[in-house]
């Protein structure tokens, strides 16, 4: 079996497993076809991932709690994008979605803080006139690794769906909020005494840094000059 066929087989099995084993949570999964990246497909990393996913397929247990489902979902989405995919979207059962106010209460934060998390990439769906949050996202936000990965995926999807000029305006607004909060122009000045890995809560440091890097990339593509 070729690498492409083997990859397609395992990916299809995972996709089916997420839809059926977690049918109490997932209503459907929409994806665009993948144009496999040859560079990634034949990389040692990909071969390692295939064995990892084969092992994980055999160990999937049901019923799974929200945190286990969330980690599997995030890892699957990251793998999809590594393979060369450009669109994946999960829809959820109605009883698996909660209001932002409920999510804020469960996290012990204000709705203002929750909106900040959503801006940073916490999964939030617009169901008609109301925003709703899948239950796994609340649990995942408490995890120092997967919480960040969820936000990274959220930001990636936002960039792919949003005009660059509109996204750049949002970035500048968020950077300005950090500049006012810390009284400095750059994140390097604001966190000059700290190493990102040594902070008790590196959320602001990581997000501000990501915003600057994203704005640099957008302006580079447009032929402009980056703003810090």
C-alpha cells in the first residue's frame, strides 16, 4: 500500500470514528478534499504520525469524556492541516452546546474575559442569533497545552476566512489594548524581565507575540511595512 493510500485509509477511519463514536457530541464533520503535500507525505514526521494514529485508533474508548474528545479532535484537525487540508468544520448536537454565560461561570471568569478567550481562538459557534460553545472547549481551555492549540486552530480558521485588511484592523486593535494595559509599545518591553516559559500565565505574552508575527506576515504578503 502506498503512503498516500495508507494515509487516506487511516484518515477516513479517524473521520468515521469521530462521527460515530462521539455521536452524542458530534452532529457532523465537513471537510474539503486534501491535496496531499508531497514534502510532508514522505517526511519521517508523517511516517511517525501514521503509526501513532494507528495505535490511537485501536485505543479509542467510548464513552469518552469531554477532555479526551477535545484532545482527539484538536490533534485530528492539526494533522488535517499538516496533510494539506484547507477547511474542516465540526457541527455539534444541540445538547452539547452551552451559552457563553454558562461557559464563563464554569471557568470562573467574567463574560468580558470569556470574550477575550473567544477572540484568541476558543471555539465558539454562531447559532442563529446566539453564540454557543461546545462543552469540550471549556475543559480544554484549562489544559495548558491543548488550550493553546485550540486557540491556534481558531486563529488559523479566522485568517483563512477573513479578508487581510479586516484581520489587520482587528490585530491592531488587540495590540493597542495590550499597549494600554502594559503601558509599553512592544511585548518585548512589557515582558523584558521574563522568559515566556517561566511565566505563571504566559497567555498575554504568547498572544501579543502571535499578533505581531501575524501582522508582519500579512503586511509582507501585501508588500507593506510591519507594525510592532
